[in-house]
């Protein structure tokens, strides 16, 4: 009992309120605005450019990928509304994960190790490591020999998967658009923007 009284006195002395104001409506409104601002931009890939300084030396300048910014903003809103999603629309999270996985499976690179002759199929086939991932732009990957595509010869290609990486992010914008609509419907259902909802 004395410990509880001492703790309460310490709280009062430090002017710390146990009931700090936390408004989910305000945070949701702010994050929705970020999503709208991100989506209002041209959805384009990021890139690195070089700027010359006064001495003529080139310095890299990274221009961010607006598609990734928008997708991240929507996912942040989803994370913010995680308790509401669980209570009101549990299927939303599952549907988003399934769509995201489907797009990943469509564009992911299956890491190649070598190309060997398969006597059963009577042709040369790729040997895969079992790793499936989305390469970074400009990453070196193994491809069929341009001169002898049916042989066991292989070549390396820098950026050989770049077009598919771009297609992945383009399609993910559509998936994020759908998620953003669903989250807005949930926010509307919860009437967050119709007054002082706080908890």
C-alpha cells in the first residue's frame, strides 16, 4: 500500500499524467493525408543522378522511387489501424498479404546456379538454389548464352531483371491503391473524421 502511495506521489511530483491524450483519429487523418500526397505524384522509378560541384567533381544524388513511397505510406496506415482491422475487417490483412505474395511470385527471380544436361528431358536445364527474390536494379544475374541458348553455357547480365523489377513495383501500386480504398472505407465506417474520437 505504501509503495502505491509513493508511486502516485512521484507521478504527481513529475507532473506526469497517466492518461496521456492519444487520438487515433488525428493520427489516421495525418497518415491519410501523407498517402494522398504520395499518390498525387507521378508514380515513377527511382534513379541516381550525378551533380557537379564548383570544382567539377561529380557527386551522386539519389532520386527516390515515388511508387515505393506511396506503398510504404499505405502500409504505415494499415499498421496504424491494425487493432481496428482485427476487430472490424480481419480479412483485409489476409487479402493484402495474398495479393502481395501473388505479385512477388509473378516477378521474383529464382536464383540460378548452373545449367546442366538432363538425360531424362534430353536437354540442358537450369539448376536453381531454391532462393527466390526480387533483384536490386543493376544486379548481375545468370542468363542463357545469347549465342548458344540451348547449350549448357551461361552468361552474366547486369540489370537483366530490371524490367521485371519495374513491372513488380508498378503492379504493387495497384495493390496498394486497393488497400488504401479499403482502409478509407474502414475509417469511414469507424467515423474517425466526424468528431473527437480519441482513446
